[in-house]
C-alpha cells in the first residue's frame, strides 16, 4: 500500500498547512462512507495520500465542478484469468470503471502450472497503477475427483506469504478435507494470513465447521436464506455479479443497515467483453442502486467494506490518512464515471485508460504457453454407450453455476447416445490435457442451445482440462485438434470448418496480448454465436467452462466421468 509511516512528517506538515500539499480538489461533493453523508469541502492530497478535508490551497488545483468524489472501488474476489488477459492488461480494463484495487485468487493458472503460474501473475502485476492483492490458492488440486496440472502444498505456498501483496489463503472449496481434518488442509489453514471460503451447497453444520476453521468469507450464497445464515455465523458476505453467476438481485434483500458492514461486492469470473461493456464493481454498485439501495450504502459496499474485511486500512474512503484512490461522477444514480485517480494521479477519463504503465518485459516460458498435452482423439473415444433406456443428464440453469441432475428417457435410443437438437441434448466430453493420461469423461448436457457443430475450450474450472460439447463427433474432434494446435483457447466448429476461435496461450486460459486485440477477436467469436441465435445474456463458452466444476451442485462432468456433488461421488451416465 502507498501510505508510508516514514513520510508521516510530510503528511502532518501538509495537513497542518505548513507546506502546500501536492494537489487540492475544490468544488467537489465528497461521499462520506462513514456517516452516509455528502460533504462540500476541499480535499488535500500529498505524496498520493489524502491529508485533509476542509479549506486548502495546493501546488495544483483540480476543479471537480460539482461532481461527487467517491472512494476507489475494490473487487473483493476475482480470478483475473477469467478476463482472458494478463494482470497488466486487466488493470487497464478495470481502472476506467473506478476499480483501484482487487483481491485476486490465481488458482486458475495455478491448477495448470502451479507455483510458476502464481509467480507470473505477481511479476506481471508489479508497479501497475492498480493495486492487485493476492490470496494464495488453497485447492490445487480442487478435489481428488479429477486430474489437474499441479499440486500445491502448504510448503509450496509458504514462501509467497512474505510478499507485500499476498494477504492469505484463497477460497477453501474442499469441504470434505476441512471436515475430516485432512493433514495437508490443516497445514494450509494454519498458515499466517486471512482465509477465504467457498461454501457452495453447505448447510448449517458446514458453515459452522468453516467458521470454526477460521474461514471468514463466502461468495457462493445464492439465496437470502443462505446469505443470512452466513452472516449470522460471522462470515463476510461477498455478493457476486459476474458473467455467468449473477446473484446480486437475489441477495440484496438480505442486506440491512445492521449487517451491511459485513457485505461487499465481487465479480469472481467476468469476461473481457463484459468488463468493457458494462463494467466491474461499478456495475454491481449501479445495479444495487437501481434495485433501490441507498447510493452511499452501495458505494460503501464497493469500497470501505472490502477494505476493512481484508485489512486494507488506508483504502476505501475519502478521509485523511487514506490513499488518494477515487473516482468522480456527476450522478450517484447513474454512476457515470468521468475520471479516476490512483494515488492522486489521474489514470482514466470518460471510460479510457490514460495512466502510465511500467515497461513489463520478461520472457514467457514454454511451460506456461504449451500446456495442452493430449493424445489423438478419435470417434471411438467419444462413443457414449447407454446400457439402459434412461440416463443422467446435466441440465443448465441459465446465468448460474448451479446445474440440475435430471433423468431423461431414451425409449428409441440405440445403445450409443446420439445428440438430439429437438430436445436440446448434446454430447459433452472432458479430456485430461495435463499429463497424457488419456482420461476422457463423457456425458449428456441439456440447455446449451447449440444447434449445429461443436464448441470447445481449455477453460474448464477448476482443473482446466479440455471440454467440448457438440451435435456430432466429427466437429467435436476438429475442435479438440484445433485447441491442441492453438495451445488452448476457445473454438467453434461447424460443417467441418473452424467458424471462430480465440487463442489463449498462457496456460490455455488467457493471453498476454493487448486487451484491445483480444477483445476484437472475442467479439468476432460472439458475433458468430449471435448469428446462431444465442442471446446476449447467455454465453455458451463460459457456461461450458463451469460444467466441469465438481464443487458446485448438482451434477458436473470431469475427466473421470459424471460427478454428483450431492453424494460427492462419480456416477454412471446410465440409470
């Protein structure tokens, strides 16, 4: 953080008007997140820190012209990899949206390449004008029910804790390991620092166990009842609004003036195009205001609350002793952000990044860029046999990570499953891509809405194997081979041709190219999908990537087969 005790004398001198502060903002309306009021005073800034509110003169004067001055927003939980760009590029995307700090969990890249991935994320984010704090991945692998690319023990994680931007241990999602007091999990929970949770599907006793283990937060509540239960037991509630998981409207009724200090916003996973189009945490705040929440309360949940939760005591407010991270807006209802300042320096204007970036130039190792390791896949490998006339099917719930476990009848079906466009039933495969194991999990998915061809991606949470779904085997195989050649990414194949693709060479998860280039290619992919009839609020690639996540109810597919999260076991496709 910017506030430095060795500069206290300078802060005091500027606050006491003994020296001119570097900058003074005049004619602004300060959003006071402590009292829930609007203050019309000057803001004095020195050495990147707010030193006074009152009447000041400064070396530089900024005329706010009656705009509101709001504390910089903080994303309480985000996987930067899901933006499809590197941390340094991500910074340029979110800063124009008033986000000046994020708490990130690099477990996506860590599940592919382990410690090397964490080091890349930290190095690429050094000295960028966005404060990127890290929680170390607790679940690599996420579970024992699938194969991933690496294993991180407490011993592997411990050296990272000395880094100034590492705050603790990221979302603990292996509830079974916590409940049974697995030795390695206990070592991780005993590491210094904060501990985030991942309590999807947990009932009362599960929440009790997590809290007893020192796990402080959860971003997996999807109902008011779940939210209140977590708050009752002393958890911080992270209200998520991402590209797929959109929980904000459902959870807002749980927020009251009594518990709001324990509530905050996060995006978790949000694609680049959505970040550019609708924003980051500013979108969460804007949406909460539209739903009737007091604007200052919503801004507090996006700034002060996460700062307090994660011990960032000089962030989240416009007040002396706080870092000069803020944005200006002409309306607390529309929250149109006109300018963004980081450490007192303007970094964005009217939606455009204008700050300076450090010259980040270090070689990206082949081990980070060549991560798709699979043998040849044939139609025989994709043959899904049905030994009965009924089968377990993964049913998609639009804009939710949760899926339904349903049973479909196949009275006319032969012994081998054939996709049905009429019933929106497609074949799905998860192919282990880290260690040449040859594992291929096969299943049936309902509700993906694909009418022709196949889509495939190497983004498959959390182990990030290769996942493909399609209407026919030939297009599925072409999609698989294309991803292998591209070293990972997204691809849509139809009629034996590649219709759209996006290469993501870093771990098969994201690109280190300029975000403008990546977005241009992503938009082309989306344009092709829209031509196929997909609506703007349903992203089939991101939906597909979460159908492999076995720690989310109810039914998912891993490289080892269908996984029932309720029973925590693999089950056959046939009933």
